[in-house]
């Protein structure tokens, strides 16, 4: 027998043959296998939460990518429809995400056109993906989910259609490009400088990264541990990351900085405080200690070092 005759034939199988129920089967599987989706989209995805509440609704999967951008994923084991399109826009607005991923077994031309239009008309920092899911196998092999992106953001075109995009963010560009008031920048810089010194003193391997409108201290893999936000909330917001699927109540957290109001951002899993002025500056060693105890990945880092 010619060895070329031994090749099998690739078959497409109905998605429902492998995943009987979207909520009970497909969404949990995808949450555990976000790397498979990410490989096809060129994104490094990390799960935050499934069935994440957005007002009266719940989105299928909330994730983030390696740069810390918030990612919304909505699944539909069927033909795309207006109901899911409306849900996606509601979830995007409710979470202030930067990446929207719609997964369906097939897409209508109208919905493809809608996502292409959104990619053309929104800012360069927001991207929309329409992804077709199918099941494949060869002979009697195991079923293999396959993700085919039908619409994805054209980063080059979007960047060219917007005003100059700053890539090297810092204190000067926060003022010159974002037009943030100097008193807020000065206050945020004092917070960041204090945290940097405290992190160096306790020898944590966290790196400071300047992003558009906020400064992040990141652990290995590019995941945020502490955030100093200059834009989204006024005044300056200082926050630590909490583990996915948990909140301050479940962790029984108490405010160790009683002079400051607590701020809980459920969509970003960030727990922290509003800093009104220099008189409100918290003890940076205390903040780093809290982040080291509760923030995502803290226990993993400790075990790696030990």
C-alpha cells in the first residue's frame, strides 16, 4: 500500500454533537481552554470569571489579555442573531472592555458587516472579533474544536485613521497628550514612587508599566498586581488585583486604611481607594503587603521563589 493512501479525511461534525448545551458544556470548556482561542486570534487570554454580572444580565466569559486589556467573550452555538449582538454591546459598555469576541457556529452577512463597521469607526484601542467555531475530526479520532476568525480588527488601518497614538506613556505624555491636570499627576507620581521603593525593599519581582491613563505594577507574564489609575475614576484610584471569581466579601477583606473610602471595581476585580490629596497617601509598605497576600498570582510567585 502506498503510504500516501494512509492519510485520513478531515470531517466537520455538528458542534451540538460535541457540546450539547452552551452554558453547561461549551462555556465551561472554553473557560478552561482559552489558550486555544487565543492562538487563533493572536491573543494571550487569561480567565477572570464566567457568568460575569453586568446589571441585570450575565456575560459568558470575562477575561484579560497579556497587556491587561479587559476582554468580553459571548458564545452562541447557532446562527448569529440580533439578540446576541445587542448583548455584546451592552456587555462592552458595562465593563468598559477593550476587546469584544463573538463566537457562533455561523454568522449572517449583516452581522459580519456590523462588526467590520465597528472596527472601522471605533478607536484604535478597541477591537471586535467575530469567530466561527466548528468541530473537526479524522476518522475515529477525538473531536477537535477549531476557531476561525471571520472578522478581526485591522490594527494598521485603525491606527492610521486616528490621531497620533502615543506608545511611550509617562508623566509628561499624561499631561501633554491626555491633558490630565498636573496636581493629579504629581499625586499619582508620589504614590508610584512610594510603591516602587516598598516593592524593592521586599524584593518582589514586579515591574512598573506605564499605560494609557494608568500605571500598573505587573508580575511575571504581564499581569497587573497593583494599579494607580489617573483617568477612569476621579480622584486618583489606587487598587490591588483580587483573584478571579472572588470579591472583598468572599475574602473577608477589611479596610486597613479607614481614612480612605473603599472602591470595588467588580468588572476589573480591583479593590482599592480614592486618594484625594497628599494628606491621604497610604503607607506603601501596607499596600504592597496587601497586594502580596491577595493579588492574582501572589501565592504562585511565593511558591516559585521558595
